[in-house]
C-alpha cells in the first residue's frame, strides 16, 4: 500500500489550543478531523503536511441543535450523524438525501462536515447542500470569530475563505417556514464522487416561492451557486415548466470540465435534469406532499 | 477380516460422501482471519523492496542517480538495470516467447514500467526512498491508439529487438476457411458488418501481486513465497532465467487472495526480489500497491474487431472476424504455443455454421503488457462477446426474436461430438434445453410484454440474451503446451494405514475451494468421507508437476487426474481385497468405500481395512508392492465445453442514462457438478465481473499514454448495490470424455455475461431509437447518453 | 511516540511514527494479520475494523488517532471458542471464496447487526437493500455478493432465534 511521508502529530484538547498549534507550526501544519480526505492524499503524497493537529477529541464541536431560528451543526459532526439526525430530517431533508450517496457507511462514520467543507473538493456534495440552503459557517482564529456566508465560502478548487490559521467551528442554517429541500446526484457507481449533483432548497409562502437556492456539485472549479436559476423562481407558483426553465438556467451557470466521469455536454445536461428533479422534490416537500 | 455395511459412515445431505453441497473445509481459517496471504509472511531479517516506476509511457533514460536514495537511513541498496545486467537478469523471457525488461535500461516503454528497485529495512522507508531517485528522461511520442501502431510513421517501441522494424507483436494467425466463408456470405439473405471493441480491463483481485524471495547462500536453496497460479511452470522458468538448478528452487504458495489470471505471469518485481535476496543474503519481500497492480500487471482483453455475420433461410450461416489485439509494450500473453490468439477462434459459437474465418494479429503499444487474464479462458471472453453481439444485431436486422434466431441456429443435441468450422470438437450439449430453462426462470414472455408496456410510456427497459459455448481445460499434450511444457497435470494419492488419505495436486486454488472439491472427488471414487482426505497443494517440492490453475483447468485436468489416480488406488484395493477375502478380483463388487463378494455381499472389506492390510506384513497379491497409493500424469483427450444461456434485464433512466441491471438469469451446463454450492459461487462471481466489464470497468489512456484509471477511485468495480440478486438454473449434460463427466466452470459467467448486459442496454435504447445498432463497453452513463444522442463512441 | 490501543480486549502498547497507518499497527501485532488491505484509496474495505464499535477503514486512520481507543478485529469475533453468528453465517452460505475481503465484510456485518438490533425494536429484519448498502464500502471479486447478503440474513435469523447479543 502507499504510505504517507514522515510527519509530527499532536492531539488538541481545546479549540483554542488547536488554533494556537496552527499558528505555531505555520503553513506546513494541517488540521486532522475525520482524515478521510487528508490521509488518502498523504498516502498518495499529494499532501505532505509536516505537522498534524488532531481535533477528534474536541467533543464541543460535535453537535446538531436548534437555537431559536438557527440550526447549528458543529464542524466535527460526522456524516453518519447528519444522515440519521431527526432534527435535520424535519427541517432540511436534503442532508439525508446527500448523505445517502456520500462515500460509503464506513467512511461516513469518520468524515465530518467541517472536513468536507474545508476540503472543498468541487465534487463534494455537502458544499452543494450548504450553498443551496444559504448556510453560513462560523470560523475562529487568532483574530477572533467571523461568520462567512456560503456564497463567499468557496474560492477555488480545494480553496476556501478559511485562512490558514483558522478553524471552521460550525455551520449555521436559518429555519424559515415553508421550507423544502432535496439533493440529486448521478454517479458512475455507488460511493463515487458525482458526475454531477444538484441541491435545491425552496421556501414557499401562499403558494409561491419566496426564496430558493440551487447548488451544483462537480459542475465547475468550485461549487456552483446557480443564482439566476434560483432567482427565476421568485414570486412564481410551482410548475413543471418552471422547474424546466430553472434547470436550463442552472445548466447555463454550470462550468463543468471534461474528465473520466464525462464530457462537458453530458454534465451540462445533467445540471438541467438534476436541478429540475431536485426542485420538484424540494417543492413537494415544502408543500408537504412528498412525491 | 470381513466387515459389513454397518461400518460405513453414512452420507447425508450436509455431509455427502462424494459429490454434493459440502461446506468448505478451508473456511475454518479464513473466517477466523487466519489465512496465510503473502503480506502476512514475516521471516527473520526480512527486507522490503519498492519499485520506482516511469511517469512516461515512452522515453529514453539518460541517467539514473541513486545516491540520495542510498543515503537514506534504512536503505540497503538500489538496484537498476545496470546491476541486473551483471547477473544476466536485466531482461527475462515471457510466456509467449518474447522478452521483457525487468528494469528499464535504455528506455521505458509504458507508464509505470519498472526502473529501479529499492531494498530497505521496512516498507515505509523503501517507499520514502523512491522520490529520492533522480531519473533523467527524454520523452518520446507514444503509441496509444492500437489502430495507429502499424502506421509507417509510428514510433518504434521494441528497438531492443534487432529484427523488429515495426510494432507488430504477432503476425496474422488464421482459422477457418476464407474461401468457403466468402461463398456462404455471397449466398446469404442477410449480412451485417460491425466494428466491435472489447476494451482493456483488469482482473484486479483483492490481493495484489508480490513475492518473498529467500536465497540461502550456504545451501544454494532458493525458496520463493508467492501468490502464484502456476508455480511449477514458474519454477522451471526461473531455473532457466536465473541459471539456478531447478531442484534447488522451491515455490511455496500459501493462500491467494484472488487470481483471475492476474497471478499467472512472472513480473519484474519477482525477479528483483530474487536478485535482492541473492545479493543481500536475506529474505526480500516485494508486494505491489493497487496502482502498480492496475498499471503494470497483466491486463485483460483490448481487442478491436471487425466482423460480419450472415443468415440464410432464417438461420445463421457464416461469420468472419478480423481482429487487432493490443498486447502492450511486451508480449506476455499466456496461451498454448500453437494458439497465439488463444482460443479466440471459438467465436464460431454455439451455432451450426456453414463456414467461418478468423484472422487475428497483435501489436505492441506503449501500455503495460498482458492481454490474457480475467477469466478469459484464453480469449474466449472476446470470442463469445463478438459472436453474441453479432448474433443479437443480426436478429434485429432480420426482425426476429433473438432467442428464436438462436434456437433455429443452434447445434442440435444429436450433432455432438461436433466439429466446428474452426477446428474445435465440442464434446456434448443440448443447447435448446438450457435456453428454455433460462426463458422459464426469466419469464421471458412476461418480460417482453412488460417491455412493450413500458415503451408506450417512454420507459427504457431492455432484455439481452447471451448463449455461449466455451472450451476449457487445456489440454491434450499433443496440441497444448506453454513454453514447451505440456498442459498435463499430475496427481498423487496416498492412503495411510488408518484409511485416511492425502491427495497431492498441482492445481493451485485462489478461492475455488480445492481443499474441499478435490477431497470430494477422492471421496466419491473411494468412499472415504471427505474429512478423511487432506488435499495438499501449494508447494512445488511436495506436489506433482502441473501447469496450474487458469483457463478453468482445475476440474477438467486436475479433477480428471484425481479421479484417475483414485481409481488406480481403488483397483489396487480390489486386488488386495481379493487376496484378503480369498477370492478373485472379478468376483468383487463395489459400493462406495467397500469391495464385497458379489455372491455373498455380507463378506467384504472396507477401504480402511484394505489400507491397514496393505501396510502390514500380510501377503500382497502376486507382483504388487505394499502400501496403498498411486501416481498419475493426466493427459486430457480434449478440452471440455461448458455452455450456458444468460438473460439480462436492464432499466435505463431516459434522462440521466444511468443503467441498472434489474435481473440476471444464468443457466449453466458444466456437466456433472462436484459441489453445486461451489459451482454456484463461481458463477455468481463471474456475473458480478460481467456487470463491471459491461458497465464501468475500463483502463483508458490519454494521447501521451498516461493511464487514467490507475486506482480504485477510477477503476470502478461493482459493489453489492450494482449487482442484482442473480438467478441461477442448471442443466447437466455430462462430458463424455472426462472421468467424472464434469466440465470446467470457473470462467463461464465472465465469458457469458458482458454480451447479455450490453445486448440488454442496446435493446433498451432501441425502444426509443430503433436505428441504434451497437454501443461499445463500458456502458457508463455518459457513453450511454452519447449513444442516445445518436453518437455512440468507442472508448478512447 | 508511544500509543496504547486496546485490540480485542488486550492493550497493545508500541512506539510508533505518527504516520503509521492503523492497519499496519494491527498487522504488525503478532497474530493479527487477519485485517487486510487491498487498495491505496480507501475504496476496497478489506481493512475494515470496529473502532469503538463502529466500522472504520483502518487504512485511512493513523495509529496515533486510535491511541486510547478500542479496536475489534476479525480475530476478536470468536469469543471463548465460540464463533460469532456472522462467522457461522459466512461458512453456512458459502459467502467466502478466496477469503481476502472476508474479514472486512464480517466486521461490517457485525457492526450492522449490532446497530440494527439496537434500533429495530419491533424485530423487523434488515432488507436486502439495507444489507447491500451497508456492505457497499467493500469490494468482493469472488462471490458477486449474493451469498454475503445471505450470510448476514442467516446471522440475523440466528441471533433472533438465540437472542444472542454480541458485546463489542
């Protein structure tokens, strides 16, 4: 088997301790959470951190709870917990949709939402989910805490707005009435990254859309926020024609690259189809008539 | 002493004495995690090897600087081609009479080719040393497209061979009758022509390849621990290559985590480990990682075929095929010497053709060497895929149900033994019967009705048929040798004084259950319970010579050997019993485990009594030595020809083009089944491989020769979610020439399933676009979608 | 650095490099080569062990991360000479051929049955789809999965009949 290069290691006991260690060891240090993005890269020697800061003991970062109109998910929450959370199932079923098709059960026991978002793989599903839900993430560092909206979070492939000396601590989602959400993914085989994925979140009031979010995964150099497609729904009543129109707009927003998973035209086509399907299911859920 | 039937252990369903669903003896260690796979081996003082591999598909090596690697603490040595040259090991012979570089000296000829071998105190350090080796490459243009390999301006790959002026690996080999075939085509009612590719894929067993080499300088004994499907043949080759005495080489094969043909060739890593051990005087372990396995070990298939098929009066009458085989940078395909294209000419199929003609030539390319692997039965996978795709396309062209066309065209049961138009003699078969069983299990009529209803709603459901006859169990010494070694298998049976026995076989299990099934053969023929028979294998010092386990040889050849040797022992036992019972051998009758006096059945002798007698001082029959054992070298009179009828049902999402295999019905006829449970298991495994090959497995390359599927992230193997719950049926048509009436089975399901699935995919797509004739594998969503847009593209 | 990992109830203490993978730590422990590896990219599942009762790919975990934690490997399924129902099931239904993926599959099955037993209060059986999903992180080249699914169903029935609960 391929093996990592030599490195040093410490286990953080507090969040601030982890931040201090990051500051001390500089750019060659990496936070180690679930490890299921970092360790594979280390084995292939695509990543050669010299210092690992293990934050798996930071239980204070593992939670899913509601505080008023906010649902807060700690960065160390594992995929398996997101999948089985009743709170999330009630408010944001898109999480369970996505988790069912993220990697496999053993990987889901270890991988975390913080790790997935910070890895920022353009094909990563939770990034599309959080983009559609218009989530914000809390980030903490030597300069204190700040909130970053998902629309500003992804900067490029494997690059986020989290600075090298900061740690993502939680994801925040606003609970608003009339919500429905869904995730659609096409993959070559179970457990694979998406050929293309679409997350849709809608909020319906009085029979028309008051807000919507569409996030596309594996659709470009970073998660695509299909803003025009989402805004197209504003003030309108749901209909198949509307979903199709939004799908077309989402396809236009996509910037897929050709690779072993497929060529550009097929991926664009999927952007259209999956956006349509995700909107359809999200809407049905919002109207509480699951298709 | 006389013994009665009450002493005989009684057979039950659970514990048959002989054939039946016996649970496996070898499970005991595997379910406890006590298997002995290569990487489990730890020897005192053992060192670890790691291989530096070329990033380029084709490049000159200008220099190699190993100094920084040598300076790393824990590194004992770095071997390059120059060092191997002094040992005469820089190049090695391949199984197909070519040569292959052990470590690249002048240039590299495929991406991931071996360039240097590091020996260190542990595996992590050995791998740390790899990036410290500096190689100066001068990249050259690469030959990646097989069709362009013979272009006049194509770069010459094998400039190491003085006579080589182009990239032809093996010249055109032909079978059948070209003139007769042309006449049949001229008279046909319907002719279709199609280009069909069987893409490059990989057997990818779960355990990668490796070796621990242990050379004892004092005694001159070389002991090799190796996952190896053909240990005796390897031993002979090593003796030749390394200039060592063959009797001083011992290959020990413990447990193998899957072979599927991947563990048949000799790999450079093995030779490096041997050289490493000779030079250091310590055991050296080399075990490859998964990317090395996928990118440098023996791949499978890669056949580009141009075929025509024709029909007259509603029956298939002729087939012609022109095939181009991509063998990679070195020719290391494994097949009997007289058949450089393996058994591809069995593409005449299961039909009573009037004529057929087959041409195959092979080229070199800047890709890893190989071609014959992955349950292919020596290219039968390519052959069956070809004929079953063509047959289905012909049925469409003729407007005939694909099963109906086959039923009309089948070789009839009364025509066996059947001489095919390409020189095969099929042993036995009743094809229509097997096809009908498949139709019944599938509910074929209901499936077609369902399909029609779905078509009306715009849903894409497909039904695909495949009927195959394959030839396995090479083979008769007159016709079949590999590197001049006849494809015969020895077997050795010793019954101990207690009546318990050890049977030594040459076949090498990689999961097929030999420790159980071969005990069952002895049990069936000698009537002692299978738990009283120990199967010994996996040690060339302790087992008889044989050509190994691949090409479904185990049952046809080693199984035949064990049956014959057991009968020899039984015959010997008869004559001893006659002496014991004071009668003549011809007066004795046999019931499992016991010879008895025909005229007085209460009087008899159990095998265990006969054994005890044979070792005692009591008088033996005239001219017979003591003991109860025998030895044979079995020469099969022919291959065996298992066959099967397969039906696949798929659903395709009309928008996303995702393909789901909903059902797969497989009815196999492999003659007499020694252990039906194990037979079913073999079939299940090959069907899953067929799902993989048809839908997702492929090794592709870019124009520079970079391999794009070099890990399990991109070389996709089906999980439990992609495989349906396979539905199996059986018919039993015994093999007339095999001692047990059995035929091989290990590869049948990989042979028969890809065409069934691809036929089903095309059938589904044709529900919307009746003009679609063909789509090449793998039927990934993007490729299926392209076909739906009217532009099916070949892979790469 | 020194780590202590409790493997099958026994504390194992060794000095290791931080980069040492948990699968290698396990396999370097005498008698514990039953946990296998088959790939470089966390896809094949041959390395699955139970870490604090959960199925985890030990090739994608550092030994140092498991310091102070509990690991259960295939060698820990048999307790006091009694084979685990999962082991019995695999043997019963011919769910293994070469045996290489088997430890990972069995540990996955063990975790699945434990979790299902804890949640399925009404005695509902696992569905075919649930079983296939649970083992979808493991690749088997030999069996085509049909008999592995049957083995897990067999073990589930056996446990229901004997009301046996395996403690992690």
